[in-house]
C-alpha cells in the first residue's frame, strides 16, 4: 500500500487517521496487498498506544476487536490517562467495518466512549478510492474526546471532516494533501490544511526526501483547555528510509527538522520515527514504532517551551483461515 515515514503518533487515534496516513505516505505498489482482508473464519485485530510528554501527561490505550468474514465486526477499547496527582480511565465499545481491495479502502467505527464519567458517542470513517493509476481521493471523518487534562475533566469533544488527495506525478514524486476542519464542543472551529511533498532519491531504493506543511486557524483560541493558538503555520523537511530485512519483515526510519510559527513567535521543530513491520505478503500483519518530537501539535496538551512528546505504537491483524 503506502510506505509511511513520519506521522504524528496520535493521528493513528484521532483526526486524520487512516486517510491521512494514505495522503502523507509514499505509494509503493498501492492496493496490492493480497492478505489485507478478513480471514475465512474472521480476523482478530488490535492496536495499542503508550505515550508520555514533558508535561508528565501519559496515555495508555488498547483496542481489541473481531472482524467477521464479511468485514463487519465488534471491538472494545480501554484507555488510562495519568499525570502527577491525577488519573482517569476511559472505556468504549464500538462496531466496525473494514474493506480493502484493489479500488478502495474503507475503515469505519461507531460506538460509545465513557471517559471520566462522560459518555460520548464516538466514531470514525476513512474512505480512500483509487480513481486512476496515479490519483486517489478520499474523505476522513471523526468524533472523539479531547484528550488533555482539562478537556477530559470538562467532557470536551470534537468533530472533524477532511478531504484527502494523493497524486503521483512521476514514479518518484508524490504529493498528498488533507484539507478540512475540526469543530470543538467549546465553540472553537479549526480550518486546517496539511501537505506532504515526497521524492524518492534513488529509484526503488526506499530512500526518500520530503517536505511537510501544516496550517490552521482557531476561531476561539488560547482558552487553556488544549493547545489552540490563534493561528499556526509550520514547515519541515527530512529523510525517510524503508528496507526489507528479509522476506518476513521491513525496517523504516525517518527524521525531519523545521519551523513552527504562531502569533506568539516561532520555534524550531524536530521529529524522528523508527519501527518494524512484517512483509505485506504475509497473512498476519503487525507493526511496532517509536516516535519522538518537540512539535506542540503532537498532542492536545501542547505544553510550553521545551516541549517533548514520545510514543510507542503497535498494531496487528490475525486472520483465521
């Protein structure tokens, strides 16, 4: 499908989830996964996130689910948020649907999450369609909780809707874009645009250079419940490399540097990610990754000067055949 380089870890969990993964990754044999659907007797799915930042805000999250052979399924999630002298649990149940084939990718969830005594309907939809040999279009929608201390204590939520474009101009040059908005329950609206420009330095080598941009605007900024400057504009550039270790697994790594500007001034930003995943031809699918960054947008909490966010993520799909 796509060889991802650098992603915000929490993008796996909230807005710009799978569709953003598609739009800001490098295409390599897109839609060619022969073992990416439910097994003959269904599929066990799971993912996990462990994160920590310099404000000592920790998040531990695990999802476990089962997909029936027709792609429909059920799942449950447990989350633990903690900081010094503070701790909250979240629990959720959801229905899910997954379809990955040669023409399109569909991932959807709909359920209820209870976090700190607030019951919240949650859900996500990621749809990406291969409309030509070089272009994919999609949409990503999500509703979830704002996972900062103040956001959890007040039961804040957000809704998001994003349009996704991925176009391969040449066999080695690809551009992805995600545009849309987030609507927070504290009456803040955040229009946003993200782009990624990727160039493979040596054909078929897995070595890429890339430039990323992110821009957004908050209509009700700086309320202190989560990171929300009036405006944010950032750009960064870096290198990514992906290599097969054998016919069973692949190694990937990326690192980038850039600049983040808000109405309060600018800071230099950096990020790095490293991980392993099994070969796409294998029946069971898994991936583990470690990421660290000083980017304030890595989490809702944001943090002050000297901010740092680190996460470990993992996921698997085990089909029964």
